[in-house]
C-alpha cells in the first residue's frame, strides 16, 4: 500500500506511516493517557443540562473509578447544581469526589479549581484564595484559576488584585465566566449600565439553559438595583422559563409584587420560595412582609427560623457572619449584630463587610465610628441603595443634614424599592429632613 | 430561642436541613446570599465552539473553480431543543483565515461573519416565550390558523419569531469589503407543523453575492461521524482487532460495527463558496495559478472587555466595556488536533494563540498521546515518540519549512472528486482519492480512522483500525452547502446498538 500513501497534488507524503521501523515492544506509558484522550473528545458530546451531565459523569466514574478527571468534573457539576437549585446537599457530594480526584492525582487543575469553587460557595474566602493560587501556579494559561482567585480577592475586599485577575480572565478567554465577573466588577464600581451590558453578553454566551437562567436572574437583580422594575420582572421570568428549578428568580418576582404594592401576591410567592428552599434571606423577607401586613406572630416565626438556620449553619462551620449581622441589626439584636459584623470585618475588608459593621455600630449608638465604615462601604463608587441608606441614617444621627439628605435621595433615586423595611423609613427620614426646622 | 415555637411548616423546613446534615455528615450551606455573586466557574461556550472546519475545492458539478470553507459550531445540538437555544452568538466574530503565500501566517485573506438577532412577527405580537410558531399539516389542527414557517422573509415568515441576520465581509490585502448584509440565517428544523417545507426554507438561505460568492448560515446535520459512545467507554470498540476486514474497509456505504452517535445531532453551520482566484496570491484560478497551496483555519473571537471602569466625563455613566479589539476564543484547522493532540491543561492557551505559534506545542506532536492511548488499550505497539513525520504533515507545507503553523492545507491544483466517487479513507484508500484530508478536508473524509492509522503507525494500518462507522448518519449533499438536512425536532431518531 506504500505508493498509495502519497498525497497527490499537495505533494505531502504521509510519511507518518512509514518512518516507523520495526515493531517495538510495548513500553510503560502514562496512566492518564486514556482519560485525557476521551475527555478531549467530550466537547463533541455537546451541551446538556447540569442534571444530565451529572448522571453521565456518575456513570462514567462508576465504569472507571480511577478516572480523576471524571471525578473532578463531577465535583464541579455538583457545586454548579447546588448553585442553580439552591439545594446544598450537592456540596458534600462535591467535596467527596473532588478529594477523591485529588487523591488519584495530586495538583490536578480541575479538582483544585473545584475545591476553590466549593470554598467560595461556602464563604471560606481565605481557603478559596489559597486554592486559586494553587490553580494559577499549576496552570497559568487556564481561565478557571483566575476565576477562583479573583472571586476570593473581591470577597476579601482586595479589589485591585481581584479586578486584575478578572481582566486576565477576560484577556485569556472571554465568555460567560469572564463577562459575568467583569459585570460584577463594574457593578461594584458603580457602573450599572456597563454591568448590564456585560451580563447581557454573558447571557448570550451561556452554554446551557441553567447558565442562561443564572445570567437572566443576575440581569434581573441589576435592573432591580436601579429601580427598573419592568425589565427586572421580564428577566426573572425569562430565568424561570429556562430553568424552572431555579428558586432565586421566583424570589425576585415576589419582590416585584411587593414593589407594586401587591402584598398578598408577594407573600404567596415568598411562601412558594421558602417551601422549596428555606434560604435565610428568603425566610427573612417573608417575615418582613408578614410584619408589614400586621401578622406579627407569623413574622416572629420566620425570624426565629432565620436565627435557627443561621445557628445551624454556624454549628456546621459555615460562615454567615455578614448575613447574620445585617439580619440581627434589623431585628432587635444589636449586640449580636455587632459581634457578627466584627467577625465579618476581621475576616474580609470588603465594602459589604464595611457596610454591615457600619450599620451594626449605628444600631449600638456608635455613629461616629459607624461613619468611618460607612464611608469605606461607599469608597469604591457603588450605587447600592441600601449602603447609601445606611450611611444616610448615620449622618442623620451625627447631625450632618445636607449629607444625609443627599445620601437618602441618592438611595431613593437609584432604587425606590431597595428594602422592604427601609424604603419607607428612608422616605420618612427625607421628609423629616426637608420639613422646616 | 427554642424550636418549640415554630409552626409545623417551619419545623419541617429546619428538619429538612438537619436531615441533610445528619445524612451526609457534612455542613449544609446557605443557598446563595446577596453579598456574594457566585458566578459559575465552568461553562461551555457552544456558540463559539467550532466542531469542524472543512476546506476543499468544490466538487459540485460546474463549480470546480470554487473553494468551499465550512465551519460548524454548537456541538451536539439535540434536534428537539433547537428552537430555544441553537443560534449564533451576536458577540462572536466568526471568521475564516487564509494563507496564500506559504509563509505559515493565515493573514492574507479573511472572511468575517457577524450576527444580529431580532424578535418579530407573531411571537413578538403575542409576547410569547418561544422562538418559532406555525401550524402546518398535523393530526390535530390548531384552533387558531397560524401560517407555518415557509419563508425567511415576507409572507410565510410570520412565525419566524427569533430571526438572525448576518453580514459577511472580506479582508484582502488589507482592504476590507462588505460582501453582504441583511442575510438571514436558516432557523432550526423544528418539525412538520412549524417548518413543513424545510428543504425549500434552507434553500432560501443560500445567497449569491457579488464576485460569484455564495454563503449559507443555519442549521445542518452534524457531518462528523464517530462511535463516540464506544470511544468514551475507554475505546471499547464493538469488535476486537484486527477490526475492519478488507471488504468492510473498502465499503464506504455500510457501518460494519459502529454506531454513529454524533450524526443524529445537529450543528450550526457557516458555509462560504468563493472563486479560487479570490484566494490565490496571483489572483488566478486552480488550474492557472503558480501558487496553488493554501493554508487556512477557522476561528471564533469575542470582544475584549475592560473590567476597570474608565469614566469619560463627570456625567458619563454609560458602560464603556468594549474596547473594539477581539480575543480569539477558539481555532480549528486540522480535525482532532484540539481533542487528541493538545493536552487538556493547555487547551485555553492553544486556542488563544494564532496557528503560527504552534512551536510552543511541539512536544504534543512529537509524542502524541493518541498513540499512547491506542497502545495501552489494544496492546498493539504504536509509534509514541519522535514523530517528526506528524510535525511535517500537520505543521508544514514541506519538510524544509522552518515556520511551524497548524493549518489545514489545500492544494487547489488537485482535481476534485465527485461526491459519489469520494473515498472516506482518502489517500489511504485503494485506489487513493487524493482530494481529501489531509489535502484540505471534505465532510466525507473519515478523519477518525485516518488519524488512528496515521498516528498509530503501521500496525494500525495493517489492522485496518477504525471505529466501525464508515458513513454519516444522514446522506451528504453534492451541492452547496454540502452538509445534510438536519433532523427535525419532533420526529428525530437517535441510533442505538443492535440488541
């Protein structure tokens, strides 16, 4: 068959087949050769739902228990699943298979990144930072490491370094992952239109209905944050249409109902959210709505449930300091709030932690200290209406009326519906300031 | 506080969480919080994911002065989910790049495609969460008569709710020329009610532009054929070596033992037919040119965005996120390079680089992991190291070249072979068919079997190694855009092994 191998006009001889001399004995070979071959082809299998991907990865791992790549991919899919469905049962499963993957092969990028992603989901940002550094040093050309690294740095309040990691990500491989992070960075810097543009690009680039739904939900949140109710509602609806199991956009719709004054509809929607997954933030919102409609016993039940849940999370080593601080501050437990806020601030110097500490200090009557942290919360340029409200109330207490008035009107102009309990309070406060002395 | 105060629903909620914790022994976590964005860490990018790139001298009757380039994106498009998700991305630059002076740099001619989506017609009117609508022939007629989609524009296009239009531009010798705009991409083959005359609909998507250029964008059946299920199952082919018999190997119309697990899915196709004289350095046709060797690749790029906010002025709060530059997301020239040659950890890096930087990946070519895998699985010695032959074949025009570029190389002076006479094993067939891969690549070429034998070496040639899939699931066409009509979503079938 020799002569037949000459490739006609191209003049290229497929010498590949001929240069090989006598048949040689089989030599010992790298054990990962086969999985890497088959995983290389996996892009051919196309985009499926996360659930389908999990099922097929489980099958694959069962058939080949030493496949460290399949184990890592399954771990990541589990984390993704939990993120999408708000069902945390997938996190322990994720950790199990990720550790299995690392035990099969040390320093493999997929599992290291997976552990970083898991640490982020569990709010252990220092651990995530360490995992992120390991990923980047193992594979400086890959995009995942910069994602973990940037996410952790941003949550820790190290914005300059975090944004640099995001930029690196966008330079190496633009797509949903990089666009979504660039969007968040823009939002933090106060550029909401830019954040919306980037999140739209992320949505368009989504590779699965779940990813598209997630981007839709985030778009809804961005529109919500600047008071564009109609666009927020449309985005939440699109998210639900794409991924009916995704709970967060239903909570978004509940908030839209509240903003439109349809309190019963809002409560009905929040009850559905809470029945599917009782995340503390949703339970708290339901409680606030019960309180708003005068159903105080029901409200107290929800608030007690929130506290119990938070305690449960803490008992299991999950860091909810920041969330707890804001909840306690607004639900009659100022001392507990301050303790949590200090914990959060010790852990991370983010604008969110600064805001929570400012608000907890304010609730404890320490407005002068609070003002320092409120300023730090706004230093990056965020347009977050709640942060502005917090800062305003501190200024009111300090007697800085002009500044208070400016902050309050900024908060209400940005998003008149920024908080179930605080929006009415902000309106009252600004009316009080404007009244002749 | 005590649990006693809770009403039953609240207690159930807490027990659900407690139950989880008790069952797994690991910590439960809150499901999302406002302060933490929790962006995904991995995500497929199907709209920019090029599954195949083809380039060949046209074998359509009367068109042998033309060169055809085709890229497919959106791997594994399930026909039944076509209407919702299978579209081109408005933020992706789809492009073909051509080298016509053999310097290994595919910067001589390029063709760029950009898409824009619009929501229109009945879907827009009724504000529906669907892309396409139409009531053609069906057992249970629609209560409201909605015209089926039989046209891309005008009457018969009312149900084409999500419509994508595109532009084609050619950049040649630094000169940019808009070849076409307002061209309409052919929608998914939804089913007999919505798109009852799909072939004629698709024909409307073939546009003839100036200079005798034709273009098509839209859904096609995936032309790649492979027993992917068997390959994934650790190369668990459905027969033991020596695999194909001589008769089976010579029969391109029958699958001796494999299942085409790809061919039942669809892809999004961009196809372009251009006169060869537009591509050659001397502007001559295939039979006259002094420089008949072309190198090319397809790539997808996304806009370069900036993370840091750069305010232009005090009252400028508009997002200034796009810099006008592009970042290459994926490239494809020869088949199976990304999948079987380049290591997983280097894929992002490889995809981001231009083909002329291929020297950075030389080790992967010299020591192909595919050869290792074959040897490991089949116990048949393969050539696993020192593969200068592969470097010469895939990265050079001729052995003396110093520039290493991973390009699909096509000598347009080689006469095309009519579809019916094409041989899937191209140069390895008896008699040889010299007009197929690695001389360019046609949809018919069995690149998997060819690659396995070339990379495996003589033992694999002797064994007639292959996956047992010799033909595409859907019959290919001998006319532009050459790929098969996609299966429709309602009546699609997938191929399964015989029991």
